[in-house]
């Protein structure tokens, strides 16, 4: 059977992308701890969750979880949630990525103004 999938690329674009998958989709289940697919930081930067592709690294081992429109990244450690929800104002660590051996200053802790979650 033929079907169409409509996907929202960013919450700021107000447009949908259309896809026509060749194979049947498998059922997916939501994670036990949902993570936002997009963020707007208190600095005004807008960030989208990582969706594949090769990204740079850092000597401190932090990895990119979101790409922000100001050229920086939301950083996280392996198997750690990138968004800290332990206080009233959620925060993320922001910084650059480059060569995996490159030394960067410590990430900046930045507040989240808005977060978008997907729903069924």
C-alpha cells in the first residue's frame, strides 16, 4: 500500500515535509523519559535535536545533542539526558564542537525558554 508521511521539520517554520516511504513502518514506542525535539534558549538561540550525521567532538568527551542556529551545540555526556530538569528553570550546556582532540573552554550553562515535545 502507498501512504504519505507529513513531518514537522522545526516548530518555527510552520511548514511540513512530505515523504513517501517504500517500506512499511514499524511500530515505535515513546521513551520512558521524553526529550524535547526542539528548544528555544533564554539567549534566543533555537536548537533542533540531533538526527544522524557526523558531528565534531571535543577533548573533554562531551558530544552534541542539539544543533543551535547560533552555530553552537547543546552538549551532553554519553547516556546522559542533555536537558537538566532538576530545577524550576530547565538548563543545557552549550559550547562548540570541532576535532575530537580539540580543547574547548567549559560549556556555558544556559536556560531554556521553550521546549517542544512530539505527541501522538
